[in-house]
C-alpha cells in the first residue's frame, strides 16, 4: 500500500479506536452511577486477574481453576445486574469497529480487510477532480442530447449507439470485479466520455474498490517529477502518486492525446498501461483520437496493447456543451 494514503487510513482507524474508547468510558461512568454494585464487582474481577498473574510469581495459594471459577461467577453476577436494569449483558465489553483485528489493522500476520477498506476510501477521495460537479451519475445521463437520426454508414443513429454504450458502462460499473475488461472511450470532445467515466467511478468506489483518476497530462507530470525533480518533497509526493496510479483497482485515464508528445511520455504511458495489465488491474482510457491517431502518436507497441487488451466504445454525436448553449 502507498505510504501517504495508508497513513491517512491508519489515522482514521486510530480515530475510530479513540471514539470507541470514549464510548466505553461513557458507558462505564453511566453504569457506575446507576448501578454502584457493578463498580464493586469490576474491582473484584480486576483483583482476581491480578491474582492469576501473581500465580506465575508464586504469590497466590489458590489454583488457576479456583481463580477462573471465581472470575466467571463474578462476571455472571455482573451480567445479571446489567440485565435486571435493562442493559445488554455485554454493555461494558470492549467496543471494536472490526472484531477480526480488534482495530489493530492486522489479522493473521497481514493487513486486515478493515484497513484495506479505509485505504481504498482514501484512494476514492482522490477522485475529487473527476466528481467535482456531483451530478455525474447514470441516473442523470441524458440520451436526448444524441440525435435519433440514422447515419449513412451503418444505419444506426447516435442515440442508438450511445444507448448501447450507456448500457455497457452501467453493467460494467455494477458488475465490476478483477475479471472485468479494460475500456477505451473514443470520440470527439463533449460527447460524455468523462461523464460516464465519473458515473462508473462512483459506483465502483461505492463497492469498496480503490479508484483513481487523472488526466494524461497530470499522470505524466507525476512520472516526470518522480524521475527528474530535485525537490525531495515534490519527488516523494510524485512517487506516492505514481504508486497509487499503478496499484489502484480501477484507473481512469482521461484526455489521452492532449499531453506533450515526447519519447519520455510514450515510455511512461506504455510502462503504466503495460504494468497494470500484467498486474491484472483495470483501466478506463478516454481519448479524442481514433485508432489511426493513436498509432501515429504512440507507435505500434502501445497501439497494439490498446487494440488487443481493451474493449473500445465509440462515442458519437454533437458536442453536448454546444447543444446546451443552443437550448438555453
């Protein structure tokens, strides 16, 4: 897991632990005030536990069985008092957000699922640039912006084609798993590529997967800073960002083809996409380029990867932003 996001996840887990300890103290104060006998029983239970510890040092004449029997009897009396006063018998038990790891973040020598979920939630917070409008959902996607008039090439209208694209995207989001395909959205600007990417991101993130978003320019800037920056803090932040982009469950790479074309950017893009393919991580790429444009800009190696490993979805129609202005 990437350090910066993991630190934030651990901080959230520690806050949960602190909140739970505060609730335990509040409950204990409440019970001691209402049922003073419980305080006395708790003191007796602690005394028995101390005597059990003292057995190791030879400081008790009683046996382990005797002490355990006394402790059990005291706990049963305590539970009975709680029930008699309308409380559950476990009301004063320790509170854990995760009973598996007891809020330590580790179980069976590995990171617990609860910490992994918090980590993925921190990854999702990085989606803010993509979800800034807040209304990019499947429910708010409007197919009426796409013409119902059939084209001359295949006899299908933009609305028919975009209805199919919409259905594929929604099914992809709802059924996302490590067996999902990679997607490539291609088509002119303003046709809904980023909108549907955001809709997918929200659904997939809500399922607990780690989702990251960046533009091609932003991604390559991170790669460049990681490799060339002389500022230690900047280089460290960039390295963290690169690790996140490489490791998240779903990466949404927007605006491929708008970045400055250099040998370094071509190499970095290939390394990123190839690395994610090898790791079984899923990626959604959106671009204004067609197949010929991708091959001309990035060369045969990257074009072949995108052609063979991605499901291509063509976005057709008129620029929705322009249509909105026309409609007032």
